[in-house]
């Protein structure tokens, strides 16, 4: 996969570097760095309300049991 030149310049990756991705099914999240850093940043961004919604299945009772 290649990044557009503007993204490489903005992220300081003109000479290459690590880019992590997270496949969400119908979207992909890209971030500079490795996958462990991306996971850590995503987990740190979630609050207790987010976790409660996830545990409840985001309003879908069937999803809550999977």
C-alpha cells in the first residue's frame, strides 16, 4: 500500500517508516508507527461510557452476546 505524497510529508515519512492499519470492515484506520502504538492510542481514547456501550452491544442485544 502506498500513501499519497501529502500524507507522507505531513507524517514525516518521505524516506519510509512504519505505518499501522486497523481494518474496520468498511473503513481502514491508518496511523504512523506500529500496531501496538495504534492499539494503545485507541484504547486510551475510550472512556467508561464507550466501554459500557460496547459491553451492551451498542443497542443490539445479539451483538452484546458475541
